[in-house]
C-alpha cells in the first residue's frame, strides 16, 4: 500500500507562494530524492509532511487515510521522523542523551522516578551497531565529526521505528568519507523497509541511494521519475529550467 500520498499540496507564506499543487507518492522501503534550487520549496514540503506547519491547500494521506498534522508529534505518531537541515543536536550532551532527548527512559523506584542512563546507553549502543556506525553512546556530541553527528541524528529517528524518514541535506557540510557513511546509513534504512525522502543538492548522492527523483522548481514539481530512467544531466536541466519538465 502507498505509504505517503500528497495530493495538490500548496503553501503560501503571505504573498509568497512556496508550493503549488504538489502530488507525490512514496512506497514503503523506497528512497526518493527531492531536488531543486535554493528556495524551490524542498524544506517547506518536508516541514509540511513533518507537521511543522499546515499546508494551505491539498491533502495528505498515510497508508490511505487522510491526515492533518497540527504539530510535529502528530507526524511522529503517524510514523514520520525527520533529520533537519541543522540536525538539531545538543553539543553539551552525550550521543545517547541526544538520541533520547524528550523520550528519556525512566525507571520508577517507589514514588521516585529516575533517568535510566544505563538503559539509554545500551539502547543507543545497539542502534549505532545496527547502523554500523562507530559512534559511542557516551561521547559528547561537541567533539564529534559531521558524520558521527549524522549517525546520532539518524539513530534518534530509529527509536520509534518510523515508516518514513525525512532528511534535509544530510551530506551538505561533511567530508567525503563521512558522506559515504551517511549514504550507507540511508541504504540500511531502506533494507529495513523504511522509506526515505532525501533532500540534497548533491547529484551523486541521489543517484547512488535513491530509487526515484522528484524535482521542484519555484514551488512546482517538474519531474518525478525512476533514477534508472534519468541522468544527472537531465536532472540538472530540470533544476535550472533548461529542461521545462520530464
Ligand atoms: N517561514 C517562512 N516564512 C516566509 N517564507 C518562507 C518561510 N519558509 C520558507 N519561505 C519561503 O518559501 C520559499 C521556499 O523555501 P524553502 O526553504 O522551502 O526552499 P528550499 O528548496 O528548501 O531551499 P534551500 O535549498 O535553500 O534549502 C522561499 O521563497 C522561502 O523564502
Ligand atoms: Mg531547504
């Protein structure tokens, strides 16, 4: 069954029309690259899917049921997790504390409730092993590389075993080796039947891990096709407008 279906989704911020009539379908276990120039509307679309703000028009269905998210927790309950463009991690906390931020494991002893640090270290450690990342649960995020930070942000999304992970530019600001690690993480998510929407300006990343590519230009979807049926040259043309649509 189709996991996510957007029908005619639009968004305006006052006079700015950020998105117009977006149709988009995502199947379970599928990775879709969302590409487009700066200001094309990619982050806006992801934020609507994640419940950060409502669409101005159109509808969203999850597994065939129409949903209206009022806040991010609504989307999370529907099985959608997000890795934001800025990662939203706390530098002064450990990897494990970041993974569990706002969802801490607590233990009750009589009337008292304690944070169960050991349980969180253990579970975070398992998640990093699953992701084949060398990140250690007790390390502080402030001393981590960009790739390790990504692993923390991605492990965080796995806590609730989501159906769909939205990633906004996960490889924009990291080294070549770390990019490879993040792409491996995305492949691992797919293997475990998680769907991924990957926003990226990096053509090689999209062609390596995505099954489909959707291109936005000035708030409109101008292409949506199988990676195998496109080329980086065609996608570049679609992004810039040299190619009208495909
Ligand atoms: N909160 C907001 N208030 C007003 N306008 C906004 C807001 N968020 C986005 N916009 C506008 O909506 C349009 C789409 O922006 P968006 O951030 O979705 O682009 P993007 O494709 O993610 O770009 P980038 O590649 O630079 O991240 C832009 O014109 C932007 O200025
Ligand atoms: Mg953006």
